[in-house]
C-alpha cells in the first residue's frame, strides 16, 4: 500500500513540470500555432500523469474511474478547441512563424 | 427506427457520464437531465449521427499506442519550451487523407493534435492541413501509420494511394 501511495505522489510530481512547460510554451513560443502545440500536448501529458497519480491514491474504483474519465473529456475538449483556434487563425490568413523571416 | 435507437444510445451514454461524474444526488440530476436532453437535441440538429463502431480487440493496442504517443508528444514540446534556443522550424503541410469521410476522420484529427509535432489546422475535401512544429520530423510517414491504426480501430478500409486525388 505504501508503495502504491508513493508511486501516486511521484506521478503527480512528474506531471507538474509538464504543466509548467505548457504555460512556458504559451509565453515563449512565437505564434498562435506553436503555442497551441505547447498547450495541447504538454497539458495532456501533465494532466494524464496527475490524474494517474491521484487515481492510484483514490479511495474507491469509482473515484479512480471518474478521474480517468475527466482526463478523457479534457483531452477531447482540448483537441477540439485547438483545432478550432488553429482553423480560425488559418482562415484569417495568419502565416506560421518562420525563423528566416524574423 | 435508427433515429430512435441512436437517440436512445446518445442519452444513455450521457446519463452514464453524468452518473460517473455526479453520482446519484437528485439535485445534480435536476441540472443533468435537462442538459442531457438539450445536448442530444443539439447534436442531432448539428450533426445527424452516422453509425460507427470500434473493433474491441484493437482497443488495447490503440490505447497503448496513444499513451506512448502522448508521452512522446508532451516530452518533445516540453523540451522545446524549456530549451534556451527553442528549436522550432514550423510549417504548414497538406496531407491527402486515405481514410473515408466520417467519424474516423474526426478521430484522426483529434489524435494527431496530441501526437508529437503535429496539429490539425483544417480539413477540406480529402486533404487536411497540418501545422508541424519542426519540419525535420517524419510527419508524413507517421501520419500514414496513424491512418492505418485509426482505420483498423474503426474497421474501415483506406483508399489506395492513387485514388485520393489531391488537388
């Protein structure tokens, strides 16, 4: 039991740097498209690790299932929102950032 | 008949979701039930459902593949965000789809946005527009493999290369 708890804590801690990376990318990356990359992928992994860590420490199977379901729903929402933002940027004629043109 | 069946399925799936998230608290269902009905009606109005199914025996392999790719994608983009010089070489690419029109395509678009280095930006006819964060990544080859996996998950056949008729 102690091992599982410890693994849970480790997974939650492992998720943190990815949330930070998502925010860092949002601030540092040069255009809307690259920022979307940071938000969707880093937060997906960060949330996945946190959810997995919390599920290991959950008091019941239902609570663990609920956490995993939340992850899946967030993934669905973030992938869809990301596509919509990228498409609207593309339709407005926003060109992807390019190092040579800067 | 099919409309009744798909509506019932939709409501049942939403009810299950609500139950997992909110439990059996009556007050929560006072909100949940109307929202379920509205969501179903809205979904039917916007996008009449097309039948689709997943091959059950392919699900574990696909789930494993998806988890692996999520890990790779997250690490890849985190590495770029933390690095001092941020190795970015972004570009837009057009990719002719081999998957037939339908839910499998929507699924593909969502999954590819969570994989390393790619982001779905648009879909027109049989071509998708993808933003890649680094043109040195083997984007096309990985997309082809992803299409195959999604095709096998949804039990649909891919169109052969020459018939996709890009442009």
